[in-house]
C-alpha cells in the first residue's frame, strides 16, 4: 500500500526469518545446538543490560577507584588529604615547612636627620644577641601599608587641634593607592572614628567634626590601635600617634603597653606636641613615654615645639615610611622558646659618607611553637 512500504518490508523479513528457524528445529540435535546458542546470547544480553544500567546513572558515580597518579618530587602534598584506594593501606605523610623569617624595617639618616637611600644589602650587618646573621632577603621598595592614626582629642589639645588636623591631611598626601587606614580619636576613652578604608577623603571628613575636650587616655588608644592591626591586610604595619602626651585616664599601664608593642610587628611613629612648662608629672613623663614606645618598634618620635611645623614633620614621617630598607633573616637560634631576642643592625657604609644613624626595632619575641 502506498505510504506503508517501510513497515511491510520489516514484517516480511521477520516472517522469513521465523520460517528459517522452524526448519532448523527439524532434528533434535539441531534443537540442542540452538538452545546452547540461545543461552550464550542470553548471557550477552544480561551483561549488556548491566553495562547500560551503569552508564544510564550519574556520570560522576565511580565504581572502580582509579589508581592515584604519583605527584612529582617538587609538589607539596596537603597534610589533610589522603588518597583513597581499594584493599591497599596508605600512609598519610605530612610535610611541614618552617619559614621562620624575621623581617626588620630599617631607616638610615645622616647627621642632618635626612633620609639616606640607595644603600645595598652588603652595606648592612645584622646580629641577634651575639650571633651574626645572614641577610637572606633585602628590599627597599615602597610596599603597601596598613596604618592607624591615633589622634589626641583631649582638652589640652584645644589650642593645637586645627594644626594637628592639617598635619594628618599632609601626612596622607604621601600615601599610595594600595594603602589602607583607620583612625582612633581619644580623650576620656578611645573611639574608632574611621574603620579600615582606602579613602583618604573618608578620614579627612571625620576629622572635620572632631573637637578637643576631656582627659587623656593615650595608652588605652594605643592598645585599641594594636588590636585593630590584627585585621590589617598588608604585611607592613604602622601607627602614627599625634598627641601632647601626659596620659591621665587609661586603664592600661605603660608597662603593659610597652610589652604589647614589643610583641606586635607594628612600627610606631609619634608626633609629640609637648608643653615646655608641663605642670603635672604625667605631662613631664609624656615625651619619655612616646619616645620609648616608638623606639622599641623601629619607629621614631618627633618633638614639635612650633605647631606651624606640624605639617612638615607629618610629611617627613610619611616619606620615611615609604623609603625604608627591609632586611630578612632566619635566626641561627631556631629554638621556639618565646624569649626576647635582641637585634642589632650596623652599617658598612660606602666610603665618603658622613656618620650615619640606623633606626631599627630592638628585638622580637621568639615563637613558642
């Protein structure tokens, strides 16, 4: 029939094959041969169906775990990953690399307190205790900085507050786009005025509304700044303190804060606006306190007697932070005993230079584990 030739051909062929099979059954021996052949075909169909069922499932369903490829000798295995296998015992080998590298930021100045740049690795000698150390890394590049400003808003700053604000603005002009900042203001207690930000304008806008009043919780503010540094994103960290000193409100003691800054890997710079006619013991102690806190970290304290010099001093500190040398060494004494290790950096300066001064942190606490 027209339009049905396909199906009729198929049926016709099947019918002929059926007739041929009937002829084969004419004898008993032929029937036995056929049954053996049919059994063989049935086994093939069963295995094929099983393979089809496995293939029809999830393609990520692995029934036979492949043998793990051997890692090259240079690869470092994750300590928490083991290779699965069937019927084989595996050994979890943990590889621990001890990278006990101590980094020492160094500032070099001439007799006129000007920065000295252009020195090389061989111009520095470094020792820990009585042992000389090999300088394994050396850098003089301007690395991104995490910096916190600790700004005095106590009542004693009332006649210096505007010039101090201007100094901070000038300091931020030395920043680079990758730096991050936060600001803490303090009077009776410290307060986070601006959290970590890359926006200098954000910091400046918070300064506009800052007023001087109350007493001076300087040590509490330094403590807050050090704790805030734990969430910094850059390896290089520094605090800039702008204050007239004379703490008279803090809960933390000077010995506690000195211990804290010795443990932290944060440089402390200070701009001291001290009154030459300080009336109280706290005010007279202010210059010594700021100098000791900054010196142990490798930073410096700049005393400013004329508030009109504030902006220039702030700019100088900013430039200094961008032009430091960073020396790295692995201590010969590898003991993790938690003890204080003294550091000394000396110069092997090129001939022809005047006597130079080195500013570097005085030591660090060894790790405990």
